[in-house]
């Protein structure tokens, strides 16, 4: 039996993806090694990852110089660099993608975070990125905002693979899954195939605990009848939400509605656990991995968590364990005066800004380098 915990996750139906992307990883052979030796089955990117990779290094200087001297503005330079990285990564995952008949081996590229509240703008940019990368094993990332829901449905109906990002709340998750189903149904109504249309719903985890733990700690410190219950919920809300999301997944994709789609070779929209790096040093460094192992799921790990799980992960099928306890956690929150739906909406709003900031910073840095390299604005 292989002792690598990352490889053993596959036996429980879970894929491991990497939440990182940069040119040295692609060019050095390291990505191919992770695929071959650790069972890496996909990769995600976002504006913060690209800002760190491009603006935070000199790895792209030659490419930036060529594009700048060709008269490209900062926005077009960014797109060219991002598209090239996604192509390189997708090509390295392509043998796996083909061997699995399109069931894994994907790389994700996000539309501009400034389009998070713009349905038509998101659709237009998603189409443009899909055409520019021109690889079957990519996802275009669309935020799970209200405005993103019709974009998800439209893109799925066009056969464009979608990774739904910045997903925090359970009601919104249900809407996201239903948008996927509606997109498949619309596509089938036109007589078009759905067997290679793919989607994942990226449910963000650690940020939930980062937001709610201080509120719970305050109630615990205040003493009184709520103190003990608040203490019991510390560090538990994100995992409870994920388990509840999986229960919704099982219901929707076990329903007669999806079974009709399954007869036409449709695929489930897998749940992807995102934001799985542990931010509280008091918690285990694999806290958002161990309890959430189960079929038809993905865990996308930052490199530090990836290495930690390779070193001391203990895989077991735990995702459906403790559902009653998870439900109690979620029921207790309103009793403590905490509105989870309100909290997850705040996280969505803040999440957009957390991607807009590095995206704008990256464009500013590219504009500066362009000027330095060409001597023109």
C-alpha cells in the first residue's frame, strides 16, 4: 500500500488540487513531479496568486519586456501572461485529463474580480478567456454572487466549464448547484451534448472561522449561560457548514431531476473545499482536510498544507461522520445571536475586495515595469 497520504485520498473518491501557480513551478518540472508522485489532479489560480507570481518576482521580466515593446498596455500584458501560464499548466495535466475521460486534470482561470457584480461582463470575459486559452481541461472561475448565478447558467449552457468561487453560504450553494443543473437542461433542450461539460463549486472554509471565532470567543469570555456553548463552537463552524453543504450536494445530485440528466451522460458538479490553509496557529495544519474526505469532492491546498498533508495526513472517509453534531453547531449559532447568512454575505463582499486589491496592484506594477522598459506611459 502506498504510504503517501496524498495518493491515498484517491481511494476515498477525493481529488487533490494545488492552490498555487507560477512560471518556475511550470518550467522546472516540479508540477510534473507533483502529478506523478503525489497524485496532484488539478490547479487553481486567482488574482492574488498571479499578483504574487508576477509582481512579486522577476520570473516574467523577459515576457513583460517583449509584450511592453510590442505596445501592449498593462491589462493586455496581464492577460497574455495569465493565459500562457494556464496553457502550460493545462498541457501538463492533459495526459491525466485524457486518461480519466475528462473527469479531472483541470486548471482554473478567473475573470476580473471587478466583474463580480456584472453578469454580462462576466459572461463576455469568460467567453474571451475560454477562447484564448483554448484547452478542454480548464475552468473559468465565476464568483458566487447574485449576479454570478445567471452567468453560471449561461456559460454552462454554452459548454464552458465553470469553477464557482467565493462561495461561503449554504443557501447560495444551493442556488449555484441549481444554476448548473439549469444550464445543463438548457443545453440539452437545444440538442447539444453535456457529457464533457464540467463544473465545481468552491466552498471557502477557513475564512468562516476567522470571522466567527472572535465573536464566539467574546461570548465565551463574557461568561453566563452562553459561554460554554460558544466555547464548543470555536473552530467548528466552517467544518459544520461544509458537511451541511455535502448533504445538500447529495440531495440535489441524487434527485430525480439529476438522474434524468445522468441518463444523458451529465456529470455532477463536484464540491471543492477552498481556503483550506489553517490561519489560526492553535489549530492543526490539516484541520480543513481530515474531516472533509469523501466521494465526488476536491480539496485545493496551498503548498504549505499540501506538504503538511504529505508528511502527516491520516486519510479516512469522514465527510459524512458527525452530521448531527454539525447540524447542532449551525442551530446553536442563532441562539447565540450570530446570523450565519449575514456573516457569509459579509465574507462574500470582503472576498471580492480581497481579490480586487491584488488585481489592481498587479496592473499598477505592470504599468510601472512597462514604463521602465519602454520609456513610455
